[in-house]
C-alpha cells in the first residue's frame, strides 16, 4: 500500500483583496479565497462558523458541482446534500445543559459548577453525495459512521 502525503492549508482572509468573486446568485455575491481559485484543491474542510452555516446549502451545492470531497462541522450540511460531517451531537449537548439548569434552579451557584466539554460526536456520511462526485467510501469507514444516508 502506498502512502500519500496530505497537506492542510489554513486559508485566512485578512482583507477584501484576499477574495475573488466566484459567482453572483440571486443578486447575492459569493466570494472565495483567491488561493482556492489559483491553486489545485483536492478536498475541503469547513470549520465551525455562523456564516458558513447560514450558507450551507450553497456551499454543499458548490462542493458537489466542483466534485470536491468535503467534510463539515455539523450534520445539517450533510442533510442538505454534503458528503460527510463530524461534529458535536447537539441533542446530547442540550441534554447536558438541562442538567445544569436544574442544578442552578435548585440553588447551585453557577461558579461552583465544573466546566464540561462535549462528550458525544457524530460522524455522518451521505452516499448520494459520494456517488455524485464519483467517490467510493471504503467499508471500514462506513462502519464507523453513526449514520449513513443512502
């Protein structure tokens, strides 16, 4: 088996001059980093950001049309046609929050409660999206998924 090197590049946006107009849809301009336009991109990873979440339908559609494998931070991207996501299980997170609310309502001081980090994450794969971009997901990856959309 041959080994491949994966290089990750953080694409930071410092100023408007770092952006290139990708397209104009419904009188709304969509911008992407110039480095994505000028360099070969093999896959994308979308990290947690309200702006990305608000534009998730457009982002997943663009990734599909560009035949780019993409992983997202929240399951809603996959529900909207994205390839895969790995992120917090918000139902579990809200469940944890209700325990804290109950403790506070019963007299606990918030400052005395320990900080808790998320403990449950979800890995979701969309096989329809994989087929659209010509990608075969190996069985050993599929069995690790919490949910597979067929």
